[in-house]
């Protein structure tokens, strides 16, 4: 096992206990913090590779803790959310969180999310090549082509860019705002975000076998879109 | 602050206004020989404005009339009669009266506007508070459920199968908490809405994604009325997914095992129409209105785990975003629910 540290920030001792227990298999050191301020401090001292952050902290909002940690740390941040508001999840991802789990979650689900995050962190370091493959799809970044089962899929420049951004972040939920900023750099978000949904609908019809049962581009309701993770 | 203030302080303000008016009149009377009409008019105007600021429109106008009479009686020759000798003095009196009444009126309107703004602000604050309260309630209820689930899972690794039931029951309790909070939001008017342009494809795909975890998920057949066309609507994606999710869940629950469930989407004039139909026994005519009321459970549903909230939440969410949810009998028997949402027509 690598020398890996995880940090759990939650005001509830019971939750800290079960989360630490679940992380014990993948991390050789798990540190706990009961407040946002402590969490920010420990994130700087312990240099963890994963931070599990609860949203219901008494001393600070999840978004502000997340943004504060992000200033000095590149750790993966997994948010525990008990709230129903999906807009809040989107705000957290925008503030630099990598993924979220909704309470009540099962230990299996938490472990699966953590492992997916660690894998992704690892593959990001190794860097992407000029050719990306997912299932039947092959994207050649140099030739600017996308093929499905060997036959070329015709995409408009905007659609190509959208697929490229989604595919190179496979497994990660991208918020509407993040996708919009990546595909239309410099454009105002606001009203124009509806174009994003129109383009996603068009792209799905081109790359999915059945646009009503997508296997590549998944919808994260109220938050954004996620490209299927590499298996 | 407002003009509909309680009596004691109101009587006080009226008395004070007339005391000031009389005092001003007496003071000016003492110096009448040195004062011009303009001096008198301005002092009275000041008293009228003070009265309407303190006591509202009615007091303002009343004081204006009293000041008008005092002006005529004491300060326009011949004194001590309402008769006015110089025709131009009539003009002064008239201008004074109109100015005072209009000023009182304007002051009243400005105040009413401020009160309306304050009230709107207070109601916005109250909505925010309700939302924050429900969010923290949601957090406080779900946190212990998380601990229960996680501990049950830990115990399961020791080999006790009963822990599975603990996990299932925790999930059931969570669904109930979710439903109750949703009802509270709908009833309390604290439901956040995020209306966007969304594709029918996307919503149908999300329903498919949601049921994909069920072992019998292939019972659900999803299709578009016009597969070649992309249709868009203006609606809240999460709420609409919840509506269709509830309808599809009901169909899985109440239609015979193995029977197919159809979900279709299409554009009809200015509405996006989604229909969920099954091959069960449908809903008897006598129950069709009642199924949408909160906590109503059909006698048929006695064996099923149900809070009786699913359909009332679905209808509430549909109406909150300008849509409708209705029931009709499927052609050939079975239940059919129809969700209509505002469409985007090019």
C-alpha cells in the first residue's frame, strides 16, 4: 500500500467513525476534524490525498471550506451531502470538490466512490494520449475524428469540443457551468446554458445506440453530465 | 409605522397635530401685522406635512382643511369672516389647499410603497428561513440513518443476515423523510424551482438510468411519439424526474409482476406530454380524485410499503412548474398518468 493519508471533516463523531472505518482498507492513516477550521488546518499540515467533507458543519458552509482547502491542496475532495438541493452539489463541484455522496450512503457505495476518485487521480498524473477509447468510441485528438465501431461520427466543431471535454474527464461529474466554460470559453453563462442541453441531446443521438438509454453520457440530475468511466 | 395603527397612539397623534396647528395659528396671530400671505401659507404647509407624516393621509387632509379655514378666517382681510375681499386672495387660498392635499397624498403613497417593499422583504426572509430550517432538519434526520446503515453493514461482515433488514429499513425511513420534507416544502411554499430549457430525451434517459438498478428494469419501455424530432420544454429537471420516477415506481409496485410498463414522451401543441401506462387493474372511478390527496392509500395497496404521498407530491411538483398531472384509463385497461409541461416551440 502506498503511503496515503485521508482526512475526514464531520462534526458528528459517529459519522467520522464509520467513514474512517470504511477508509481504513485504502489508507494507512486517517485523520479526523470536527470543524471546518480544523479541517482546513489539518489539510495543510497532513497533506492528505483524499478529504471527505460533510456539508452540515456548524462553523462554516461546505462551499467556503471547500474553496479554502482548494487554495493550498490538490487532494481529492468527496462531499457528504444530506441535503436535497442539487444546486448546492453543483456549487460544491464548482468550488473544487471532485464528487459527492448523498446521505444515507452505504459503506460499499462510499468505498466505490473513493476508489474511483483515487483511480482517476492516478490516471490524471499519467496524462492522456492523442487517442482516447471508450467502449465502441475512439477519439483521435490529432486527426480530430470520432469513430464508433470503426465508422466515422460527424460532429459539428461545438459537439466535437463537448465530447472531447466530457471524454477526457471520464468518470467525473462536470457541472453545467464547468462544461459551458470549457466548451464556450469567454462566453457569459446565464441564458446561453440552454445551448449546452440542446448540444448534449444532439450528441447523444449521434454517439449512443439509444439516446433514451445512454451508455456514454450520463445525466446527473440538476448538476450536470458525466461521461462513463473507463473500465 | 403604518396608518392602520392602534387607537391610543393614533388619538395622541391627532391631538398633537391640532395642538401644533392651534399654537402656530396663535403665534402668527400675535405677529399678524408683520406677516405676508406667503409666510402664513408656508407655516401652515409645514404643519400639514408634519401631520400627514405622523398620522397618515386622513389626518393630513383634515389638518389641511382646518388650516385652510384658519388661513381664511384669521389672516385674509376682512379678518374674522370667511369672506375674502381681494379676489387674488382666493387664488392664494386655493393654491394652498391643493398643495397641502397633494403633498399629504404623495407622502402617503411613498409610505405605502415603503411598507409594501418591507413586507415583500419580510416574506422573502421567511421563505429563506423555511428553506434553511427544512435543510437542517433534513441533515439532522439523515445523519443518524447514515450511522445506522454503516454500522449494520459492519455487523453484516460478521455474518448476521438480519443486518440486511436493518439497512433496508433505514432506506425505507429515508424515503419517508424525503417524502415528508417534500410535502412540507410544497405546502409551505418553500419549494426551490430551477426552470430551464430541457430535452425530452434527457428526462426519459434519466428515468431509465434511475430504474436501471432494479432486477426487472427491462419491464419499462421508453419511447418517443416522434423519434426523429428533438423536443424541448421549460421545466425543472429534478422535480420532473421525481414525478416520472414516482409514477414509474407505482407502476412497478401495482401492475402484475412481469407485465410491461410504457413511458412515452411527445410534443402536443404547446405542451410536452409524458405518459406512464401499465397493464394492471387501473384505479376505480370512486378513487380517482382521492389518489392525489396526501396520505391516501388505496385499500388495494394494503400489502405494499407506501407512505401515500407519492402521487400528491407528483401533482404538487407538476403544478409548481406550470404543468398538470392527470389520470385516465389506458386504452384496453390499466392505469395511465399524463404529465404535461410547458414546451419550447420554435
